[in-house]
């Protein structure tokens, strides 16, 4: 069953994450529909408990941290660095 955290009024909060729980209790975290991470056991149960208690933006941030797919604030700086200009 696929879960999307409650909708947000601000589109900036939507990072494209959803999650689905498997029959065996595993949780798959999806980013734009593609599998990004799988949680099992206690980690999966803790994740579901935490995400169900928070709002949309917090849920998106939790899933981003779990998958390692989040903005670090240095993307523009890195793109403009001399070694990355090509």
C-alpha cells in the first residue's frame, strides 16, 4: 500500500517522496516513483510511527534524510567552481 504524507499548501515542501508498506512489514521509500531505500524491522516501524505523527514538510525531510537525497545548500556554489565549469 503506497502512502503519501498529507498534502501541503506550499509546493516548495514537496520533494517527491512517498512510501509504501509491504505485507512483511518492510517499508519502501520512493522518490518520484522510483525505489530509493528499503527499511526493515524496528527501523521500518519507527519510521512509520514518526512519519504519521508529522506534517507534510517534515515527512518529506525525514524521507530525504533517510535516502541521502536532500539539498545541502551548496549546489550553486559547486556548479560555479572553476573545476566544475568544464
